[in-house]
C-alpha cells in the first residue's frame, strides 16, 4: 500500500511555481496577485483563507485578504466584488464559502468576473469545463487530478466511483474524469444520498473518490483489493486526547488502507493540493488575462 503524499507533491509543485514567479519578476513584471474575501469568523474558513494566503506568499505572489464583518450586507459584498473585478492589479479572487445565510451565494458567484474566477465556480467556467474548453477548473478536483497524475496512476478506461455530488467537488470531478481530456476518459459512476446499496458501487471502484462529508463512511468491506482511494473529507472529532480532538476523513483509513493499493491520508492528502490548484488558476489568470494590463 502506498500513501499518496499530498503534502510532498504540493510542495514540489509550489517550488515550480516559485521558480516561474521569480522568472516573471526577473523580467521586470509585477507578481501574480490573488485576493480573497472572507465574510464572518467561521474558524474553518479563517483557517482555509490563512493557508491560501500563506501559500500564495510562499511562491512570491501578492496576496490580499478582505475580512468583512458577519453582518456585511449582500450589497456591500457585491460592491467589493465589482471593485476587484475592475482592479487591473488583481488577477483573480475568491469569495470563501459558506457565506452567512442572509447572502445569496449564487448571486455572489455570478457577479465575479469569469476571467478572475480562480475558484472556477462561475457558471461560465463550469460550462466551459463541460464542453471541454475549460480555463479555470475547481480547485479540489484539479488537485485530485494532479495527485493521481503525479502518483503515476492512470485513469483512462478505469472505473472511477465518486461518492458525493457537490458543486465544488463531486459533480466537477465526475465531469473532468469522464471527458475526453488528457487526464480523463474514465468510466464514472456518481453516488449520492439517494443511492441505494452504496457498497454495491464502491466495491466496483478501481478509483474511489469520496467527498460526502460523513466521517469514516467508507469501511474496509466496502472496497475491493487494490483500489485507489482519494478521501476529500476532513472532520474534527472530539476525543479525550490532550488536543481534545483528532482529524479524520470520509474514509475509515485504518480498515481501507489494508486493501488499497494507494490512499490519501487526512490530513496531508487532498487538502494541500486544493491550495496549489488555486495558485495554478491564479497563474493562468495572470498569463491569459492579466499580465499586460
Ligand atoms: N469553502 C470550502 N472549499 C472552498 C473552496 O475551494 N473555495 C471557496 N471559495 N470556498 C470554499
């Protein structure tokens, strides 16, 4: 069994980005610039945004974070988005989700200039991905594809079973793996909350991608020998340890790792790759749309 080490792979990719960024600056051009908007004080969201900022700065990008009060109105948020849409010094930005309940998430995402949508969440970019003309791919699916690729795992002709159909992970990764892309051409089955007899499908997976948000849902008897397992879940489970909690994924690592040929750990698997993909999309925005403004 091999651990797919997202931390190691992501730091290799970050080194490559740092070199590209140094090259850009050596040519006398400004660095790529990513901005993030965080509304409220949700600890998980704060931690994600901090990690994104740290990663962006570590490769030499400029990073700006806008921290807005929980009570920010939709109108105020839209005004900031309009400002960033127009700012030639910002190549791309994200609005960290989830947003407070009084703000309409779809309206906010639709307002982002698709050329700056480095999360790849705008319907325009999702549409381009579906037709095979994608520019920005959602960060977690892009990170999963990079993980598989850099681990030497072929997907063409394989049966990929995706558990979860969220707009951020399950749906886009299913599309990306099934398209006639360089890294696609898989046969894909999507399972979700209404799927009957989940293990019937998970047992058939050559590659199992789990993004469902349920701690340790996938047990050892639900997979076949030699399966490749990508665990997107991350959960803090309270316990009696000194820290008061431990981290787990959507997969029962102890059981499933005994049968898997390759498996991602949680933490240190998919998480670091998501951030790297955001940097990749920022470089794309800079090179394709931003550089010579
Ligand atoms: N919340 C959880 N994951 C993500 C992500 O990839 N992007 C944004 N903007 N919010 C998130």
